[in-house]
C-alpha cells in the first residue's frame, strides 16, 4: 500500500493557535516533539516538560534553528506530585496562562507479567496514570479558580481497551486515563473544561523502537496487522490532536479518537475468509 505523505497541518489555518499557550508533557521526543512542532507552526506558545534536561535543551535549540521559534521548558518527573506542582506553577507564572494541556508523557515495558516486579508495576502506574492525574489536577485547579475554559488532551492508547500481552501496567494505566477523561468530562463540563484522548495503536518512534518494536521482523509483523497497511508514525497522531485542541471540537468532551489504521479491529474473520473461501477472481470479483 502507498503510504500517506499528507501534511496534517495543511488543513489548519496558519495562526489557529495564535495567543494560546500549550503545555506538552514529554514534548521533547517522539509524538510529543511532533506535537510541539505542530503547535509552534500554528502560532502557539509552547512549554515542554520531562525529566531529561539535556533532551529539553536540544529540542529548544532545534526549534530555534529550524523554525526560528522559542519554546520554554521545565524539568519535571510527573510521578512526583510536588515536582508537578512546581512545574505547573512555573508555567503559569511564565506565560500568565495555559490554554491547552497535552498529557503525552508516558512509559512502558515489555515483560511477561509473572516476571513483573511490584516496583516496576508501580513505577509505570505512577508515571502514566497518577502522573497524568497530578498534572491534570494542578492545571485544572487554576482554571477552575480563574473561571477559565481550558482544554485537555491525553495521549492514551488502544491497549487501554484491547489489553496487550507483556504490557500489563501500561495497558491498565491507559484504561485508567481513558476512564478519567470520561469522569472529568462529565465533572468539569460545568466549568467549560473539555478533556478528550487520542488513542494510538502501535506508533513508530525512536523510543518505542528501542523499548518495544526492537527489530524489523516485529515491525513487519505489526504492519501486516494494520488494515490500512501502514505502521502509523507520530505525524498521524498530530492531526486528531490539533482537531481536539481547536474550536471545531467545542462540543466534544470525554471522547476518544483512535489512531491505529484499524489495528485494534478484529481482522481475524477477514483472514479466515480469504484463506478458506477465496473469491474466484480475487478482489476484482465483485458483483
Ligand atoms: N509509540 C507508540 O507505539 C505509542 C502507542 C500508543 C500510545 N503511545 C503514547 O504516546 C506517548 C508518547 O510516547 P512516544 O512513543 O512518543 O515515546 P517517547 O518518545 O519515549 O516519549 C515519552 C516521553 O515521556 C517522557 N517521560 C517518561 N517518563 C516521564 C516522567 N516520569 N515524567 C515526565 N516525563 C516523562 C519522556 O521524557 P524524559 O525521559 O525526558 O522524562 C519522553 O519525552 C506516551 O504516552 C505513550 O504511552 C505511544
């Protein structure tokens, strides 16, 4: 199948997010870095945050050189509530407001669950689920106090409802994030705060390649399970996030947009029909 080289930014106005401040956790790598670039190109002020200061500095430098745009950063481990409070306070102090929060930071591990220690389980739950909650709460407290209709987008995952072998803590945490989005969509609607998630299936990033997809054989096998025939890249996540961040999604809250090329759908029966009841003339044999 021919891969889609469409530029998701081309359907959005150049200054769509002018005057808006966007806080992106994990904004220095992978999907988060693509989101940082997209919001910058559409006029937003962007603050990124994660643990590794060197990576944040490199990202800041790269966007200065490539786009001539300044981003701000704060180091923060989102699994530590006091660091989160400091980062959120500093972000509001720097820009005066945050309009859009993207909870993108996450962690994963590929391990048989019987070999997963409680320490490892807790580390991932603390980052993915509790960390998302800590950042969300700190930001939303300020919005509610200021009567500000903010917008939250969580990067969840299809593993949140399909589960995935060897990814027990991350799948459970993503299920928690999706559920949290529905609870808060209902609870905070009265403040005008929206919260939605974009749930990717497997996405090819440097981080996921090093931790999860490991070699070409695994990559080909994943690709063969995607009905749309492509291994999604970070750029595929960008368009749906921009849509949810935009006024076009003003009536959407507590929802999930799945970005997986159909990977989480059941293709089993399709395979079986192709194998045991092939059409006489192949795909062209249509009445
Ligand atoms: N790639 C996929 O296949 C896939 C599929 C579905 C969902 N997702 C989700 O997409 C998001 C981005 O993943 P990615 O694939 O782009 O991987 P990535 O490049 O490794 O991004 C993860 C980011 O999270 C940050 N992070 C990790 N632990 C943190 C902590 N305790 N505190 C603060 N920041 C932390 C990392 O920065 P530091 O190391 O500097 O802290 C990094 O920037 C994650 O939520 C992931 O679960 C990815």
